[in-house]
C-alpha cells in the first residue's frame, strides 16, 4: 500500500523529466529501508505505428536528475516517515525481464 502511494507521488515529477516509473520496491533492511526505483524513458511521443526506430537508453545525467527528484519527493512529502532509508535509482538493466509492450518497444534494435 505504501508503495502505491509513493508511486503515485512520483509519476508527475518523473513525467516532467520525460521519464516513467518502471518499478518501485521498498524493502526492510535492519533499521532502515531500501527504496529501489527503476525509471525508463517515456515513449508516448513515438507514433503508434512506429515499431522500428531505436529508443536511446538513459544517460547517467538523466538518472542522476531522476534521483534528485525522487529524493525530493520522498523527503518533502514525508512519505518515508522518520525511519532512515537508502535510495537506489536506476534504469532497467539488460537482464531485466520484459513484462509488457512498452518494454518490448523500448528494446527494438538491441
């Protein structure tokens, strides 16, 4: 349930960066929690019939900016409460299982 609240709060700030939230997990780790956020490029700008053009992966600068935005949302909204947390933001890796049309589309030509 907390994951859904966090995800809903992250959608618009990430959309402002032309990114989408691909996955979010919050896992207890001793006295703290680990928040893992996977972001990906927003593909809504592609034409519906465009199934062949390559989609660039995220740059380190884009992931760094996403990390700043996610941290700001978590801290400003007090979504994590008083307990400390570790934030990990990344893009989908090569070993990530493809789970939907958007993820297949993103990997055309790879």
